[in-house]
């Protein structure tokens, strides 16, 4: 394989679809949100994307069966309050290097533009490096134009301003799309960055639903968030026990040393 390949599983005609990117990234925030949308609204996979720019590996699944590194496109027709068509980009990886990211994002934009997409959203996580509570005030936004900025503000999304860049596919799609005259926005969910963050996914999905007028239950995401909280609490308890044990051993060693000196 020398170039990116699009394996079309179903030929579809879409009416002015909204393109939404949700590839793996910090906290898997966007991916978790859109994987949930695909399951809840029963979107249909119609394209598999394979590329030499993906990591040179496979994933080992249940029973030892391997899974290729790939991206996938799903479609949804006449959905939401405006009865819009949608294209969702998900997958198990991003491009391995800058050259690969540019080639992949450019090729995918070529493809979705050929289906009539002129509007898009990219979803990702914004690492804070520290724990966060709840889903309120967890989403920041940036956009290609003032019109989209106003849309984000109307949805009570905090605008990220003069605060660094947006790396990876979420940022690159935004830049390349803008150069093509496409209008789009990036939603970033605040997350510690060191685990799969269902709460940030719930927060980002709630804002996306407002923007594109989709109705999606987040019950399963809340259950997943609870599971993750329990996992973190157990990990913290274990960590504290190890610290206490280490301190106890250190104190015992110090007392032994003092007895020896005496």
C-alpha cells in the first residue's frame, strides 16, 4: 500500500451533510462521544480508510483476532431538528507523522466535499493535567470565522482565545477546511488527559447536540463516567495505601537505626 485507500462499502447520496471528525486523541473525548452517537442513532458505516501513514501495527482483539489500523466514515440521513444529513469520521488511530496527517486530512476532505459537505465540526480533548468535577464549563471552542464564533457563544461555549494551538486531526481539519472555504468549529473538552474521560465526552456531546440539533441520550456515558470515577477512586486509595505503607516502613527503619546507634 503506497497511498491512502478508501474502501467504499455503500454508495450514498447525501444532501448538504455536516461532517464531524472524532478520531482518538487526548482522553478519547471526541471518539467516545461520537462512537456513542453512532450506536444510539444507528448510523451506517459506508467507508473504510486504510493508509501507509497509520502506525505499522495491528490491534489484537477478542480471541486473538487482529484488527487493522483504520478510519471509518458513517452516515446518518435526515436526523435532528433540522433533518440534516451527517458524516461521522471515527477510527482507532490518527496519522503517524506530520506528512501523514496532512495527506490523510486532505484526502478525507476531498472525499467528504465530493459528497457535498461544506460545514464541519472537529471534536477533541484539552488536557488540564489535573482532575475536574462534573460536566459544567468543560467545553472550549474555536472556529474558522466570526459567524461560527457567534454560534458557539449562543450555545454557551467558552471561546478559546490566544491560548496555544490545536494539534492533530482536530486542528488540521480546521485549518485545511478554512483554506477550502469550508466553515467549521472545534469543540474541546477539558480533561485531565491521562484516562478515557466519559464526563468530558458527555459535556462535549451536549454542546454538539445543541449546535446541530440532535437528540441523543447520554445515559450510557454517565454510567461509563461513574465506572471511571470508581476506578480512579480505587487507584487513589491503593496509591495512598502504598504511600502509607512506605512511610511506615521508613519510620520502622529509622527507629531500628536509632536503636543501633544507641
